[in-house]
C-alpha cells in the first residue's frame, strides 16, 4: 500500500510537470546586395553582381616621326581601369537545419581620369540571412531557453592589386591578384595626409520577434562586428586602425593576414612597403539565450544576419596598381578553403566549392560557399503550468510528502 501511494504521488507530479517540448524549426534564406555608384545606391538582384565603370586613366599618345617618317618616339597606348564593386550574396538551404552561404564584397576606386575627372570610390555591402520560424506544435506552453548558432569563417582586408590581363571568371574586382611590386606607400599624396583611404567591415547579428525595438532598430539577441581601415598619418606613413577586440576574443583562429613578424614571432605594424593587410578567422559556435515562453500553437521568428562591407576612397595609381578592399565568407586570400568534395557528396547541395576552387595564394579574391547550422541545439523547458496543472502539482507534492512521512513513521515503529 505504501508503494502504491508513493507511486501515485510521483505520477501526479510528473504528469503536472511534463510539458513535452514539441517545437519545430522551418528555415528560409534572404539576401540584400548593393553598391553605391556615383552617389546612388544600386540594389542588385539575389545572388549579387557587379557595378563597374571603365575609365581612361591616360590618353593615347601618337608616335613622333622625323621628316622622313622614321619613328623617333613610339606611340604610347591609352591606359584604363575599372572602378566600382562586386557583391556576392546567395543562401541555399538543404531542407533540414543547414545552410550554405556564399557572400562577399570587393571594390576599388578609380580616377581622376581623362574621361571622368571626378574620382569615384567604391562603397558596397552584401547581406545574407536566415529566417528560422519556431513553432510550438504541442498543447502546452514551452519555455525556449537557448539555441546554438555559428559565425562563419571569413576574412576582411586590403591588397595592392594588378588588374591587367584576363580576369578570373570575368570579374574585374575579384578576378585579379596581388601586385608583387606595388606597395601601400605608392598611393600617398600630400592631400591624403591624416585621412582614411579604405575600410572593410563585417557584422553578425541575431534578432527575434519577441525582443523589441529601440526607435527603428531591432534589439539584437547577439551581436558581433569588426572593422579595419587604412589611412596615412601626417608624415605620409600608412596606418592601420581597427576595432576588432571583441572579435579577437570570440572568434576561433582570429589573426592578421600574411603578417610581418620579428625574430620572436611578434606581429609588426604594417609599413608603406607592405601590399596586403587584414584579418581572418575560423568558424565559431556561439550560444544564444532566448528566455522566451512560446504559447501552444504559436510561432516566433529568429533572424540570422551576416553583413560584409567595403569602402575605398582613393583612385588607382596606374592601370597596373590599384587598392582593393574585400570582406567576405570563406577564404578570400589564400589559406585554402571551400567545402570538401566528401562533405558535398553527403549533402543535398550540388554546387559546393572544392578546396581547389580557392587557390592557396593571392592570385585572386575568392568567396567560397560556407555551410553552417545557423540555428541548432535548441534547449527548451516545460514552460509555466496552467492553473489546473498547479492543482495537480500541489496534489502530487502533498501525496508524495504524506507517503514519505508514512514511511518514516512505520520505520520508527
């Protein structure tokens, strides 16, 4: 009899407190690439694209001949280059909880030119995101405790580029590589003393329907960003300024790109003789507190938003020497990256980049697809009991206490 009473008490208590977590997640992707072109914001279609303007840097100079027609000075062909930017923004969802991001931006300025004496810079942004809809399909409220997310492997920075010859994939901004003889110091002019000449940045934000707004801005559940810029001091020395302390403390493998180090391995500041600078990091998991009660039959949305942006304010030195800024996911400048063929064979994706698609050098800027689980490992609880459930809980606790007291009395007897 004692056992029966005790079991009945525990049964009542368990029934009262066991709100089964029946929460489903449904995903959809969205993108927003754009380029600022001659002061106007040009919104590009999903997938991205380029906004480029070819400008003539130097005019054609005809040959100089003597009175007999002999060439004294050969003709000098005109030189030209492109300015503007490329953005790539694409999200694929494999039908479960994984998503492939291909996103990045690269741009450079040009001018003053013969055909367009006004110098134009490059200002562009690429945003990729996932909307996750969480639905409580159960009959009880469910407490959403936390969820895991992933910050994508990526990089941002600058390099002196040689935009001559055929461009890889016909992209005049990402399809060219490092100028092996150029340097940051070549871009200096007295008018640039004390000024910023280029900037690259990234941000990762997670938002939710249930967490409010301040003014017109949604309150993020999680936010992380970083920025690096190049400029000249008053003496004409190149200076790198960055806001990466938070990113460095959170992101796996966060480090400078191709740094110059001293004998002891300490990273040295960049100089006018350098031609590449920036930062890179590896895929990093984060845990996001939700602390939200989701009613029976109700849904709520979470938004994963990743943005890469660049701004270049100076022209090319010549047709063979331009400053390009980039920011994007994957392995932009040569650590080796992409998604393995083995991984591609085990998923529903058919267009993954093999590691060989991104060269392990600086021959071009490469934004390879990166696959993550933007929302996973959802932790839920039973929620807040309804009034009738409170009665059952009280009865359960009361019966359990009575059974325990009965057992103690009998034991003493």
